[in-house]
C-alpha cells in the first residue's frame, strides 16, 4: 500500500491543514484521479502534532473521490492514520461531501 506522509505536504511549521485551493492543489500533485480509477489502496499518515484538518482542505483533497466512489468504496481505497481529531474531521468530511443540499441554490 502506498503511504503518503502528510507532514511532507504542509506549510513549514504549521500544524493545520486548511484551504480548499490547497486541497485541490495537493489532489492534483498526488494524482488522486488515477487512484480513483485504479482503486489501489493508499494510506495518508498525519503527524501526531496536527491540530486541525479543516473541512475546506479535506473537501478540496478528497471531495471528488468521495462523490465518485461513494463512502463505502472510498473507505476501501483511502485509509488514514492520525489522531482522534483527524479521524473525526475525516468522518465529518465524508458526510459533508455526500450532502446534496446547497443553500446557495
């Protein structure tokens, strides 16, 4: 299983992953579209000192994959190692990605 060490993909000295654009950029850099097609399992390891994984970053990075694969298949392909804070952010992000309502129309 390929392992992505997220400590290599954060702003120097930052303990937060934030920003939808930053998530989109990392998605492209890691070529997650190819992972979605091959469905080769991949592990994302977050540093233990991470304070936050914001919904915007998570959705920029994984939103398209969740919508394309669905929650169950996403969980078969994408695996995560991190603190409880990270794990809760991931679960909340999956729920947000699958919401169909949009208050802006």
